[in-house]
C-alpha cells in the first residue's frame, strides 16, 4: 500500500501523453506561445495585486529599506525559477509543479501538490477579483459613476465588520441600504463576480485570444507604471524630497532602514505576495513553441524586469512620502499623488486605470493555469476523464475552464479577502519547496543544445558552510535567539485569556523555526554525502525559511484543505490512477 502511494511516472510517459513535439498524436493544446509571450505572461502574473495593494503595508513596516527585501525575495524566487525551468525543459507539458512532483516524489505527493495549487490559482484569484473590484469601483467614482456599496462589498466582510462594531462609512452604508429578500440582506461584490465570468469566457475561447489580450494589458500597464516612476521620480528630486530615503527612527537617528532589519523582515508576507504568480508561466509549457528554450528565459526575464520595477516603485513611494504615512493605505501608487502629497490629480486617474489593467492581466494568467493542472491530473486518472476534454474548435481544456470559473465565482458570493489570503501564500511556498526538492531527486542529464540546464555547483562543502554560517549569524545578532526558540512559556508577557492571542499563535513561529533548523542541519549532512547541486538546495532552504513566517490560521486552513484532498484521492484517484492499472 505505502509503496504504491509513492509510485512515480516516467518522463517518457508524461511526454507521450502531453503530445510533446515528437511524441503523442498531436491531439494536445496549440503550441503558439513565443518567448516574448511567456515573458509577458510572467509580467502579467507578477506585476499586479502585490504592487498595487500590499506594497503600501510593506513600505510602512520597512521604510525605504524594503528595497533590500525585494532583492532578497527575488533571489529566492530566482532559485526556484531555475528549478521550475529544469523541470520544464525535461517535461514540457502542462501541469506545472504537479507534473514535476509525479516524476520525482510519486503519486501521493503529486496529488497533494495538484490539490494545493488550487489554493494558489483558483482561491488566490478570488482575492485578485476582490482587489480588482476595489480599484474598478474607485475608478468609476472618479468619472462620476456610483455603484451601491451593497453591490461592491462582500457579505462576509460586512457581517464581520458589523459584529466588531465597525464605524466604516462604506460598510455601514452597505448594511443599511441593502435590499432584503426573504429576511436576508442582499450584499455581494458584483464587479468581482462579473469580471470572473468575462475572464472565464476569454480563457475558454483560446490561448491566442488570451495571449493577445494579456500582451496588450502588459504593454498598457508598463506604460502607466513607467509614467508613475518617471513623474514621481522627477518630483522627488525637483521638490528636494530625497531626505525621505533616510527618515529618522524613533530615536531620531536617520537611517535607510528606520525600523532596522527586523522591520524590513516584518514585510516578508507582503513582498512575497508581490512575486506570487511567476510559476504560472510553467503551466503553459504545452502551449509554448519551444518550451525547453523559451520557458526558462521567459520566467527568469519576467522576474528580472519585475524586480527592477518594484525597486524603482519603492524608491519613488518612499521618496515622495514619509514611510510612516503608508499605514492602512491600500492604493499606495495613487496615494503619493493626492493633494497633501505630490498633488497631481491627473496621475491619480492614470494610476486607477493601471490598477484595473494590472488586476485584469493577473486574473487572466491564473484563470488559465488552473484548468491545465486539472487536465494533467485527469490524464493520469486522478480526476474524472471529462476534465481532460479539449474543445474541438478552440483547443482549450473547456470543461476544466468552466469548473475553474465556478470554483472562483461562487465563493466570491460568500467569502472575503481575509479568508482567501490565509489560503494562498502557504500553498505557493509548499509547491516551491517540493519543486526544488524534486530537482535534487531526479538524475542529472547530459547537456543538449537548445535546452535549459540548471548550472551544477557542487554543494558538498558550500551548503553545510552556509548553514553553519547562518547559525553563527543568528547567534551573533541575538545571543538569546536559540534559547528563545525553545522557550514555550509565554505567560510572563502574554495574556492568553483575552482571546485575541492564543498559546498556539505564539508557539507556531517557534515550532516552525525548530523544524526549519533541524531540516537544514539534516539536509547539510545528506548533501555532504550525496553531493547535491547548490542552486536547488538554496531554493529549497529559502522557501522553507519563508514558511516559518506562516501563522496558525495559514497552517490550519492548509492542513484542513489537504485532509479533504487526501480523502478524495483515496476514494477515487488511488483506484482510478493509470499507474494502478
């Protein structure tokens, strides 16, 4: 039983079923995407909700020094991108991390990854739809069109706010003016629901249409973001605001990191959210003209471009306005051009347009990713055969696309941003960990012209030294670091009876750190013996470290979701799997 749960699938079989070039019968998806298209899809996925919403909170925590965190996170994502590229070069079919896990870890882990990726693409797209609605309604307000609050606010958001005694005017308006049918107040986010329908229709029609629309959105988005950087940057220098890059901290000392490096690291979740999506490019491997060459280039290039954009945007934001003013700001790019700041009304209008465009392109890429993962799972027998149905005219996974639209659309009517956000980041990091670990397990191959090969750097001595150096650095920065990590008695400084903070809320970070360091030490020993490659090792360890920042709610939702998935697998996928035949 246990052996069959970890049965792996041969790469040759995956290629044959995926109709890769010289394999299969040519009944797969259309190969129409060039390197430029893949790069644009990557930019479309990355430069979206994170840059237009979570960037303000990140700046508030870390100040101008948040630039450093963007670089660190980009490096971590780059290690992971190399691993995705290695797999994409060997297995150029749809399925992303799910397919890669099937070839390295086996069927059970493949199912877990496929199930977890629903949290990244489908559930994550619900959050993007909500954010799109916020910017869209704000844009309509600027041109004099008003949508009633009860038609642009989620029901759960209003319910939770009213239960907590909120005084927010928008929430009160939605609650007071909502029509009542059968004793139930009609409150839901109509724009979010409608954009999901429109995006689903576009993705259903075909990859060419989606590609052309995405490319157009990316061009318009980059033009407006470039305008923000140029105009904002010019005003920072012309108004003599460069002193904002070294603001005084609480002690009055001017510093690039006013809250120290700990303040910068406090913004990890917001910054990482800004990068979520670059892996979605790998899902399009089966529709790329030359996936072995173009997919890695598109993924890495989109990461580089977006990192440069994020750095420039951060410098403009922190130069235009003191970082402390970004507390609670959900539209930071528009905020810097308000009257009390740079005072340019027409730029606020352009930023509103850019935000709507950015969110639309992110919705498109994620909505394309999920059906292709389900299609791959269906090919393996883990889902019913109908999920691999290809539309005879549009050559898209038609049924899976419709189901994705429903999975995203229906929860929009009864969830809210908080619930959705707890689902997203942890699933993405979990997938990254398995992809990087999977590269370590597959055998090395001979270099072939025109195909991507992850550079091999022997980690036998380097990786253990990095781990030892990190242990020493942690101790040097705080002599109590390891003692505090094993200290689970928080009674001296925390009131757990208030109900606001539970013992587990305080214990989870310690447990996560203990598991992380133990894993790092064990991995160092294995690397010394096995001589693993350094790049996937660094991708694995950096993503594992980011997982230590996940909260109790993150882990609770994730584990609950996995249990549901395992029940479905054991009842259907395990018996119906093609490897079981």
